[in-house]
C-alpha cells in the first residue's frame, strides 16, 4: 500500500503525507501481528518512524534509503547488550513492498536528553556526559568486522579525499560567508588526518537528541538511531560530541573525554567537522559560541578545546 519512493520528488509527495503513509503502516503492523495497536508518528528524524503502542517502534525506509534500513537492523542486532546504555532490540526487519524496508524494534524508556537538558543541574550534566564517554569507548572497542558488508565507507583515505574535494562547495551551498570559506583549504591542508586509522564502529551523530534519560534526568536509558553508522576513525564521532552534546563547554568535554579515555586535538575535530557528511558550518555558527578572532583555528579551540594544555 506504500507507493515507490526513489526520487526526491516522490519523497516530498509521499513521506510527509500521513493520508498516504498511515494506511501502509497499518497494513504492515497487521502483518507483524500488531493490528489495532495505537500508532503515533514521531516528529523528528529523517525516515518515517512510529510508536506502535507502548512497547514497539517501527522505522520505515523507502527504496531510496533501503540500504540504510538493512544497516540499521544489522547494527542494532550487533550491539544488543554490548553497551553500557540500552539500544533498541530488533523484533523484526525486512522488505515490505515497492522497495520499502522496515525495522521493528523495542521502545526504549525515557525522554530525550535534549528536552531534559535545561532542567538537569550541573552535577547531573557532568555525570551524564561521563556516561556518554563510557558508552562511546565501548562502542569504539567493538570489532566492526561483522558489519563491513553493510557499512561504509570502506577506504577511509579515499573517503577523506572525496569529502575534502567537496568541502568548500558544501559549505557555500549552505550559505557560509566568504571570509570563512576562504580559510577552509589552508586549514584542512594544515591538519594531518589518518588515512588508515584503527577501524571503529561509529554512530556518526552523537547528539543529545539521540540519548534518552529517566524522568529525573539522572541516568541514560537509551541510545538510538544507528541508521547513518559507519566504520572509520573514532575521532569522527567527536564531531557530534562537541557540537551537540557539550556544545562548546570545555569542562563538560574534558569530563566526557576523561571517561572515554583520551582527548583529540581541537584542530583535528574541526577538520572532521568540515569533512563530515552532514556538515553545515553556518548552522553551527548560529548555534554555538563564536570567538572574536573569526578564524577556524580559534573556532576549533572554542568548540573542541578542553581547557587544558
């Protein structure tokens, strides 16, 4: 009952339209033995995702993103019970119709850390970022070998080369001012990045929005959204950490890095920020503190420094 979605135009016509999506989702729930369960669509996220009653979450992937559906199901199954924070359990996954795929998973308890953050006292924030550091350390210690057939990019050096070639144009397309654009090539040339790093399983979007906490905001209750997972240099995951978890707070980043077990040079993390698949420097400049110097080097220290020598 879901029509094909292979192009941007088809996406715009189908995915946001609940009059099209809901009948197909209800039919799929019937096939999965969940007929009649209440369906509530989540408002955030790239792919259409539904709470199915109190116990399940159903995530759908159109044909244009079918590989992401395969990857998420495999990664979640690989992670089950292996991190110090809960991840969704895969209940079922597979093809649906017209190229669509689905992952039916358990629903994690708690609320978004992003929503709870404002009412969590400083000591609580420090405790939570330490737990995030511990979870990342465990994630990056796992053998990614069993996932190499579904996760990219394969050759990390070639990936960096492609991202380097596209970096200026990507930021220009987002509307970055020329004063910043002209600094990018020289800055990237100045930062040595490993072309053959130790291969680690990466979440790639480590942000408050992807962690859940208990009602009191005292402990992490879940980590989700492994759709964009990759295998590569573990420092790449600290882009999201600095931008979306610690957000330019050097003490929080130091606490997280201490629990993780190491720090990374600020310039290296800003270089990965510019090379990240979803990099949008104008957005980050609006959201985070910007030093008066107006240089990429000062930006690296402001966003990814830990306040230590």
